[in-house]
C-alpha cells in the first residue's frame, strides 16, 4: 500500500506535536490537579470500571442491584456480589436499558455504595470526576447526568465523554506487532462491542466522525439471553439462571473460523465430536462454580447422577456467530465486518476542512482497527474479524486489527492516561461554572454526541 | 385431534410472522425472565415516591430553588427509553445531524441463512403455519408440539 506525501506530512506534523505535548505535560504536571483527587469511572451497562488516577488497574464492579428471589430477601449492590455464594435464581435490576441510563434509582443506589467508605471513600466535594456515557446519549439523559453529579452529589468538577473516545487516548500503536508507526495515527476505527450493543466509531485526529458511526443492536446481554433460551429449549430449564448462563457463555463459547465446517462436525456425531464440551453446572452446595469436565471422566462419573451436565455442542459457536450474522436470529442488520466496511465508506473527504485523498483515508482506517468491549474476549473474535474483513475490503489495503490485553478496562486506562494531559483541565466543568451557566456549559465543553463537535461542522 | 387439524389449516401471513420475530427480539433484551418482585428490593438510599410525580419539562432549570430531595423525587419517576426518546425530540432534528435513531446499521447485503429452530443445524424447510425453519421430520414434530403458534397469542 502506498501512502501519499500529504499523509506523510501529516504524520511528521503530528509527530512534532506529540513531542511538544510531552514537554507540555511535563511542565504542566507541577501545577496540575492532584491525580489522587481524580476518579476515573467507566460507567458500563454491566460493570463499572473505576479507580483513582494514581492507580494502575481499575476495580471492576457490577453495575446493578441483584436480589435473591423467593424467600431469601437479600439484596446485593455492586461489589457486594463478591460475598454472594449462591448464584441461582438472581434477579437483576439494571440502571441501563438498551445501553442508555434510564433507571436513576438503581444507578444512584450503586453509586452511593461505591462512593461510600467501604469502596472508594470518595468525598465528592474534593473530587474531580471523569465519567463515561454511551454514544449518542440523548440530550435529556445528559442533562440528568449533570443534575445528579452536581446537584445530588456536588462533585467539584467533572468531564463526561464516551468510552470509545477514552480508548483512543491510549497508545494504540502498541497493539500492533510492527514498529512502522511511532506517532499516534490520525485515523482510528474503534469497534466497541459491549453488554448492550456494538458501536463502530471512526476517529479522525482524536475526533469522532459522527455521520459514519454505526450501531448494531447486539451485545453480551442478548447473546446470554439467546443461549439461555436455546439451552432451556433443548436441555435444562435455565430461564431464571442468567448469572449461571453468563458464566457458561464466557467459558464455552468461541467465534468459529469456519462456521459451516464446524456446524457439520457437530451434526455428524452429536454426542462425540471435537467441539462438544461437557459443562458441569454448579449446584451451590458442593460447587458454586461451574466447570468444563474432561471427556475421559465421563464413563467413570456416570454413576454420579447428581452431577448436572450441560452438553455444549453447536451452541458453543452459533451464539457468538450472531455478532457476525445478526440475520441468524431474524435481526435486519449487518454483522460487524460488513458494518466496519459500511462505516469506513461513510467517511467522506468532503467532511474535512483540509484536503484528503479518499483512498488514503480508507487505507488508514483499515490499518488502525481497535477492538474493545467484553465481547472481544471470545476466542477467535479478532482473527475472524481479520478474516472477514480481508474478504470484504479492497485487496490493496493492509488490514491491521489490534486488541488490548484487557479489552474491558482499556477505556479506563485511556482515561487514566488522559487525566495527565493538559486538555483534561480545559475540559472539566466545575461546580461553580455549572451553578452559574447551567447545563449549557456542559453541552459546550463536553461535545461528543452533539452536532457541534463534528469535524464536518467546523 | 380436532385441535391439531385446526392448527394445520391456519396459516399466518407475513406481517404476523415479522411481528413474532420482532417480539422474540424484544424478549432477548429482557433483564430477567420473570418479573422482579418489586417490594423486596427497595433500598433505603433513595426517597421513595408516595405518589407518581408529574415531571414538568418546561420548568426553568436555572432557578436554583429546587432542593436535592425534590430532584431525587423527580428522578425516581420511572420512564423507559421510549418515553425518553420521545421527550428528547431527536426525531425532529434535521436529517443531516446524526442521532441515536440514524446510526443503526442497515441490512446485510447477503441473504439470511436458515437454521433449524429446534436443533440449530442448517434447515431446508419451513413450517407451513408459522414460517419457522426445521431440518427433519423429527424436529418438525418437536416444533409442532412446543413452539408452533406459541408466540401468536
């Protein structure tokens, strides 16, 4: 793939800026907000990833209230779930609906818990908060964020952005195994496949290209529910065991590289093939954790009829396959690789205030793809995307797909990186500013999700 | 016996079939299979509304008279995403501004594959009545006994 001089020049320029920036950061740190007063909180629909700026790793906390039904009336909020030993028949109460924060009663309960002495021991009046919101958050929901953070908790200052934007504040070049590019690339495509949905977001020079963002309405929750449903129909009734089925999904499911081939392998011999796994379901008296049983033991343990075994055959790969072919369950949307191509094609040179060559632009996106979000942890996910993209993309483009070591906490790490930058200080809205200007100041400063922040409207 | 004959003569039209698929997709978005028993989970941290409070959206929020308690009471009024979408009025934005409604990915270029609704393998046939796929006579029997017409009511 050849690159024009223009792009090279941009690279050199951005390289220069990068070096200048490093010096800038160095001198700024002295006068900068103390990092231990900054709480970075990636508010995911399933888990919250949060910790103070001085830490290296975030704590992952369930973002829900969980109640034990029938008789046992115990409620677990957030991190209290760690003390739960019986995961059968849990009721979830989630603050998010289809990826958007709608139930503030639950959310406030969870936040009350994690800001309390037992978890983060956070004093909002002396804390600067960096919090994430979903892509294209509704303006009225954003307003509620502002109200809750400034009026109910009275935080000193806060900055609200999307998790995908925080992801690209990391050094994404280190995700690829080559050393061709040392500077931060100008074009990055983030594939964020989370609990509620999957977003494909192209970034140019640190800014999202809003008209090219695409959403697929498939996330981890739908996959778990689908698995729950087919398992309940075929083997055991697991409809009330969402927690258990989520663990089954995480330990057994994988993304197939040869879908029809694997399906044929499963069909030939449904009780003995290389794909079949025997998952021993937890009974919460002797074992509270399910596990995959070795096949050899099958004959020996045959007498132990009290062990409930779930045979995972084609379920292992047909469930994550929905991410690649939503039409398999009747959803009228394209899968991830196809939407990546659609999204890249939607980035038009006319959207930029400076002249760009369309081919170069597309090439840059294809060679800077970053996979984040919990669904990236399915084994084979990355190589399948590479494989499918190779088929769909024009042949002269290089395809580089990178996945961080931990795709769940990558946004938090980016946030942790971002708070050391001087831009963070500029983006923060303080409580006194909010009290003076109202939520308009938040709209003006936070940008993303609003039409004002788009490159094309500059 | 007569029930079985009745069922075989009924054929669902395409609109109902699409509606069933949509209903199924909505089911997959649920947090819990059964309804959450409401009373058990109320925690003490939030002021519980005694009666439903009407949220006045036209209220001028710059007046700072509103107390914390009142804010929390307003927020504890449950509104689902559809209500919020309506309230946000993003459907009235000019078409060149991307919003939640416009970013949904479009249809695939490729035709959908067909899988047996019972065993999950490739299927060649579809049920005359409801249109769900099946792969063999054995699976058809299971389908008719369990799933066929179950979603229609």
